[in-house]
């Protein structure tokens, strides 16, 4: 049986690293990134933090949403990770990778919605 601790752990790691990356972007990268790339960085942090909170919230639900939670975590890694890399490298082709992460996020949250709908009383 999957453990809710796995989702809590993933959520906590994403939240902690999101806060660290947000602070890094606001302070260390403030004079380094051009304003459009600062916005890209901010978007990456925002999506990471919102989905981290969602994963932590999912950990308390029954039935356990282990597989959709992992898809959401993968989505955050691809979505936010590609945006972080784009902001730091200015390699705009990475923007083509970002929607794959968005699709994982949509799929994960859609899966949660479907499982919730199917298990309602």
C-alpha cells in the first residue's frame, strides 16, 4: 500500500526548494536576469509552490493518490525545471519543453478529480 508519507515528502521537498529558489531569484539573480526572465523565474517558483501545497494536501485524502501525486511532482520538475533553466541560460527552445510539464500537471490533477468523482458516496 502506498504511503501518504511519500506525498508529504515530495510536497515538503518541493515547497522547501521552491522557497529557496524564490529567495535566490529575488536576491542573487535580481541584477543578473533581465525583467522578462525574472518573470519566467517567478512563474516557475509560483507553480512549484502551489503544486507542493497541493501534494501535501493530497497526502491527507483517502484513497491515497500516490500515482497522480507522482505525475504532479514530475510535472513540477519538467514545468518549473525547464523555466528555471530557460531563465538562467536564456535558451528559449526550452520553452518547448515546458508544456510537457504542464500536461503532466493537468493529467495528475485530472486523475485526482476523476478518482475523487469515482469514489464519492
